[in-house]
C-alpha cells in the first residue's frame, strides 16, 4: 500500500472515474472509486485523505456529499470536479468547506498539483492537532503531581474553576507551582485555543510595568521610539496570567482595577480606549490579605481578583507526595536529557522526607536534576546528596542516652513526645522528623492520648481531634 495518501474518486461516469484514478495512481496515491454519494459514504471509515467528487451526480450532489462527510470527518479535504457552467456552484461549495475545484475537461498537471496541496494542508492540520494534544497533556491536571488530600482539593478547584471565565487568585510560596496551575486552568477552559500570556510583576522594573501590561504609543516616554502592544492585548481571546501581583505598585492598582472591571485599556501616552477579551489569573507568594490590612494593596482590587482562590500547600506540608514527585521528576528529567532513568535509594528518600524544602517543588526537581547529572552510577545514593540536604538531615536531635527498662510502646510514645516538643507541636513537621506519615502520627496521637501536644502552626490548619482522620481507621 502506498504511503502517499488515500484518495476517493466519486464520479457517476465510469470512463471519467477511471481516467482520474489512473492519473492519481501514476503519482503513487492509493485510489478508491465510487459511482455515487451513497457508495462514497461507505468509505468514510477507510482513512480517506482527499475526496474528489463530481459536483452534479443525480439525486445527491457533490455539495450534499461534502456536507454529509464533513459532519463526521471534518479533517478530510474535498476537491470538486465540475463543468464550466457550474463554476458558481463550485465556489459556493468552497464557502461550505471544500478545498478547491477543478473544471472539466481535467488538466493532468492541475489535478495533481491540487491533490498534493490538499495533502500538505491535511498533514499540517494533523500536526497542529497533535501539537494541541501534546499541549493539553503537558499543561493538563496530570502534570500537577500529588495524591495528598491537600492536592486533591486543589485538583477539584481547578476542574470547577477552569470552564468558568471568573478571575482566579492562586496563592502559595515560591516554587509550589502557581504558574502550572494557571496553565492548567487555561488549557482546560473554553479559551484553550487562544493565547496564554504570562507576566511576572517582580521581574519587570516598576517604571515599565504599566507599559508592559497596557502597551504604549510612540513618544510616550524617553526610549519609546515605536508603539508597543501590551500583555493584555497579546492575550486577547485567551488568558493573561499576572504572577507576583503582590509586587504591583499601588499607584497603578487603580488603573489595573479599571481594566479588570471594563476590559478596556488605554496605552501609556495614548488617548484612545481599546477593548480586550481576556480572562485574568493572578498569583502571589506574599500574604496579600495582610497587605490589604496594611494599606499596601487596594481592598477593592483584592476582592476583584479574589473571585476564586486556589491555595497551594508547601511541600513540607504534604510529605506523602514526595515519593511520587520524585518518581515523576526522574522520568521527566531522563526523557528531557535523553538518558537512562536512574533510581533513588531508600536512604535518600528518607532524607528527602525529613528535609523541609524551603524552595518547594521547584527545589526538589532542581535537586534531582543536579544529582542525576553528577551521579556516577544508576542509583542515587547519600553520597550524591547536596550538602545542604545532607547537613539538614543530621540536624534531627538524637538522644545521647536511650532509657532502659521501657517497653516498645513506651519508647514509641517517648519518641513522638520529643518530636512534637522539638517541632513546637506541629504535626506535619513531627511526622517528617519521625519518618512516618501524618496519618500514622495522628493514629498514634489518639492511641497515646497526646492530642493536647499538637498546636496549630503557620500554614497548618488546626485539626479536630474528635473527627476521624481521612482514610484512617476509627
């Protein structure tokens, strides 16, 4: 079978059908034939690339066939065969979705040229569809890794918020994946075919933020030698992600509020308003509510941005996710670097779960990439650990003398008590020090009646000790 493409010739005159088929077979195409539209529709599941159809074929015309076929196989290219007297009808067919038309008597070179062009267009369309699917996969929910309760809550909010055009405020420490959440919101929304434009307020000089977002006209300020389109206009029809919105200068916040309210902007130095159709997503690693209280962030802008809030937990508060994040990053880095996948030793995994990860998920990924580049073997061991993690792991306090005469339960209770005292009553940090999951620790707290030692910690929600822990036995 030829790889040049599959062509279906639909012509009710057998001599003409054979003549067209002969020309195309001579060019290496696989050619199928049908004498009418009904027979042609029977080939719809045959992976046809191009249909050449006579325009006038009795009860069901070539235009009718085009419309019926495109409902099921919109990617198939149509070329219509017509006499000079029906050119106007062929033009109407092009408006209905046909690729082009050829007038009879058919010119050999013209026919081959059009079929090859139609094949090229179809190949490009397939490539675009493939790229779009890869983008959907790259920025879909499956790229935000986690199975903890905290991350499941994040997934649920993304799924609910994505189809709605509301503004979303993403909160979280640096490195928790705020832009990845914004990309997932865009690529799971009705705007996915539009642009996704990101701007980081912290990375743009304060004097240029207004121009960066709203654009400027020529001569608006020193150095503005040409007009410039701002990020809002670049994102027209799609999504604008404003990262580190907490760094946005308070003097410009009123202008940003106006644009969000009216979707109308005025470039710097300009006098004409411009309408935009943009969904705005914003994020910050700062305590924006405290900024509102301190008067460094406008309250009305905060409420305009805070229609939907998604808060990303720091990695130290979801230690159960570290193992699957490590597995995910090892595969991703191996694929990107075109290297054989490496494995991680249990000792390194234990160190990872004890470490606090101030840089969060970003730090974890960068650490793994560094270790994979510098490691000599296929197994990442403790000797491959960066110094900061190796030293931090040894900071866990170890008693100089282990009491004797205690039962295993008494020793376990003592270890939990010391860990809670060292972590100021923080359940998550204590579990990290003990090398157990938070669920296991909570079960032990109930068993040994130590719940009173647990204290709320910044970024940790108070726990109701009368309520069974999720997925835990009563």
